[in-house]
C-alpha cells in the first residue's frame, strides 16, 4: 500500500503545484467535473474553518503579546481599549520574550486549528465520497491524475502477493 500512497502523494502534490486542479475544475470544461466537485465540496468547509481558526488564534496571541487590548477603568466600570504599540516602550528583554513565544504560539494555533478541522470532519462520509469520486458521472480530476499510474502499479504486483501481509 505504501507504493500507492507514494503515487497519490506525488501526483496530487505536483498537480497542486502546477495548478492542474484549477484548470480542470475552473476551466472551460468545468461542467464536466461538477459531479466530482459536488462530492468534495462539503469536505472543504471543516478545513477552511480550521485554518481560519488557527490564523485568528495566532493573530490574537501575537496582538496580546505585543500590544493588544487592556482593561481600563472609566467611572467605576471597566472598558476595553487598544494599547498602541507606538506609545509602548519595549525593552530588549520584552522583545526577546515576545520572539521566544512565537513557536509556541504557532504550535498552539496549529494544534487548535487542526483539532477544529478533525472535530468538524465526518471521516466515514469523506471516505465513502472519496471512494466514489473517480466513478461519478462526467470527468474526474482525481481519476485523470491517478488511475493510469495505479493500474500500472497494480499490474506489476504478482497475483499471489495480494492478501499477504508485508508486516509479518
């Protein structure tokens, strides 16, 4: 199975880098690929939510380290006001502490974003849809990219090898 995973990884990576998916899904023949996109679209939303959450959390971390909002008393009640970085004087130690927290801010944001994506994703539906995508009516970008290489690799494996575990 590792060889099929390598094909999947290599082909999808090069297709994304070269923009072939955009030419297929947004090009002049985009209607041919619409059934495939209809199956895949619901699975993009959790990823977008996770990425947006990670970015907003990272920005929030950085704003609160550098400047950010502070509570100020106004006639006995607290209000939030913006601390301007222009009026703040940072010592070298404060700058170092702010930079030292950069990796942890990034990792915590990425962890939270990926957790949100995983929580919102329906993996059983995703698996079922991905299995059906190459077989949908019309054209399939995934099928165009992968099937030829998968069939070639499959035909190179001796029939008696199927069903045997390579880990034993």
